[in-house]
C-alpha cells in the first residue's frame, strides 16, 4: 500500500549486518532541486497538515481496532497519509529551510493549517469511519485534479497519493454500507456519527485568497464540491442514509483557528521531541 | 490412505498405515500437510505452539503501539506504524495456520481474553521510554528471530511457510531497533542514558524468551522428535548471546551481565546466572503489565463486538439478497 517504507529489499540474514536505513523519501523530493514559493509552501502546509493530523488519529487505533483485519487496514491508511504528509511538509519546508520534522514538531497550534474535520476525535468506530468516508472522498477528488498542477512537485505527490486514497475511499465506503445496514445498533451509531461529522464538511470546500494567487497550481476547493456530492450520493442512497441538516461549524483551520482537540493531539505528538531540542532520532 | 481404522494412540503394539506414513514423512524431513493423518499429540502440540505464537504477536503490538502517537520524528512514526501493523499481519497468518489444524479463531481469541492461553511473557514488561522501541527491535525481535528461523523448516507445512514470511519481516524489525539505539547512542548524553537504561531492562527478559534451561523444559523433547522444534533452548540462547556481544560493542552499550566472558575453550560467550524466579513470576501472571495487557485486548474485543456483529449481519443480508435475485 505504501512506498514510504520499503521492506521488500530486506533479506533474511538474521545474524548479520544490521545498520540499515530502510525508509526514504520519494525520489522526486530528493532529486528535484525545486524550492517552493511562499504561497506554494503555504498550500503544501494546508494539505500536509490535513494528512498528518489524520494519520496521527489513525495511529491511535492500532492494537485497539474491532478486529485484526482493521488494525491492519487502518494502519495502512495511516501509513499512506504519513507518507503524503512527509512529502508535502518536506516540500513546504524548502521555502523556509525547515525540515518535515521542524514543521511537524516545532510549530504550535496557530501555525497549523489543518481542517477541523481531521481534528475531530476518533470516537467510536462509526465516527472514525464517517470522518474517513468524508475526507477520503474529498482527497480523492483533490488529488485527481492536483495531478495536473503546473507545479511539478505537487503534481508528482498527487499522482502517487490518488491511487492510495482511492483505496481509502473504498475501505470507508464498504464500512459505511455495513454499519448502516448491519444491525439496529450499528445503524444508530452510523447515523449519529454522520450527523456529528457533517457540520465540518462545509469548511473543506471553502475558498481562500491564497487559491486566487495559485491559479493553475492549487485546486480551488469550491470546485470539488459537485464531484464530492455526486460521489457520495449513491453510497448514502444505498446505505439509506440522509445527508444531515443542522449546524455548520465556522471552521478557520486554514488561518490557524482550530478546534479544541488539536492542542491535545499536538501535545501528545510533540512531547518527546520537544523535551530534547536539537536531538536527532 | 487405504485404512479406515481409527488409530488408537494408547495402543502400544502395531502402528497403523497412516502412522507409518506420518513417521516416514517426518523421517524424510518432508512436510506434513493439513489433510495428512497426524497423531493427536502432534496436532495438539502444534495448535498450542502456533496459537501461543499468534497471541504473542497480538499482545506484542501493545508495548510498541504505545509510542506510535509520540514517535519523535515522522520517519520513526512511519516505521513504527509499519512494524506494529506487520505484527497484526503475523497474528493473522498464524491464526490461519492453526485453523488448518481444526482450531477456530473465536476459540483461540476467547482463550486469550479469558486469560487461559499463554503468550510470550516478554510483552508483560512496560515501555516507559522511546529507547524501548529500540530494545524491543534489537533484543526481543532478535531473540524471536533466533527462535523462529529454524521454525521455517518446521515439519508442519502451513506453519513453516507462515514462518518464512514472518522471519523476513522480523529481520527488518530487528534492524530498525538496532538503528534506533545506534542513533540514540550517537546523540546527547540524555539519549545515551535512555538507551543504556532500556538495554539494562530488556536484556535478561530477552534471554528468558528462549524458555527454561534444557533440563527443565517439559515440552521440548517431543517437539524435537517431531521436528516441530530443531534446536534446544540453551543452544539458541547461546547463539543469540554470541550474536549480541559484537553488536553491543558497535552500539557502545554495556550488556548488564558482570559475569559475561569469552570462553577460549568453547569459543563461546559464557553468561552469568539467569534469575528464573523472575521468569516464573511473570509467567504466573505476576509481571509488571500482565493484567493491563489482557484488559486492553479484552476492551478492544468487547468494544468492537457491535462492529463485528454489523459486518456479519450485513454479509448475511447480502447473501440472502443474492439468493433471492437468483431465484427470480
């Protein structure tokens, strides 16, 4: 599923040579001399932070999933997203000479650019699936179009990501159907989860002045809404779920206004790194 | 298979055609496959060993998953997620291998969460520091590899084949552990202390993973005769220590055994006395984290029950719908 960690090259030589670094960044990031402009870097932060925050949430499921197959599946999705986050944050960092880890571990909350939907807690499995269903469908539409970006690095990252996100979309779709049409309890939980997450959908598709400055490079969020609605409609119809009506959260993640959840998430993620400034791991 | 006689394993005299075939396969170092006849004791012994191994992979996810959300770099986070996810995968292949012997996953899971099944007691130790991700890889996975490489040749086919795949991944796990410690040992004073402290805590428990000394290992002799197991506990432990000593020197860590010395005569590293009282205490459920590990597994199982029920109900409805369509 993920190329971020390449395990295939490892031979069984249990008692021999041990010092190997098996994880490398994707080739386009190492070879390309490309340095992001400040606006492109800001846009890469938007997307990178979404992937990072969501991956961090999914990582917390591993060893706690409802069945072993889901420990593996949610782990796979999380790993793919960490891969996307690393590529995007690495690229964002080229503008200010910072590394992916400088950006992940040494920024505080107001400097994060994540959407509120990815910050929403795991909740029960239905909440995780509802969040995943919404975000994966959005990311699929986004990366499908970002492949054609005039920025070669963003286009390369998107070309790889879109294949992985396609699987994430399928995984969450299957679970939406199972939970909505499984038992009375699972249906009740699926309906609750969808209505808890829906207020955060609107923010995903909101435009920002940054997008106007990145014509041909960034994907205009509002332009994705029709495709998103068209993709989820048949799934919701088959699941006999209605689109929830009610609150629309004000959002603001792209300008550094975050939900109450993000600070806790960052505190946990950054605790060890920040206890050892300057250390390498 | 020509004979239909049910073999009576308690009969001391003539052995059946099937049993002779089984013995010949073992003798010829061939593989026994699920449909072959096998003595009940062989089947039981394998189910016990394979399910314990599967449980160990599953419980073994916990001490490491503790650090996924706090991994100190994104690269480390990705590697650790991949590793813990591999362990879930290993658990899955092993449960499948045990299922070919007639065990069911539900029964095995129930035995685990009821506290009736054993798993490797090493996972009852806590992981208070990041360096423990290094020590688990280097020492615990290292010990596991020494135990498991010979199992790739185990006489039971599905087990041997599962072990080939598992060993490849364990080798990657051991390397990443070594690399974590190497990075720490080349880091700040605090990082070096973190690494040494962790090695001090994991070294002896890792040596105990090979099981009790040969003269005190009740199941070993039969398992070796059946070629499920190929080397004795003490032999494997010795091989492991011989491998560790030069690696510890590369890392710059001390192994916490003041009596460890090179024996010119045997060309091996002689180790000090192992404290088997601690081993038996942890095995008896009085280790630091036994209760916590089982509780977490039970919670995941209980909290996930509604999800599994939903999936089963949905699959049932789907197949009923397909049948209905076919009938029309």
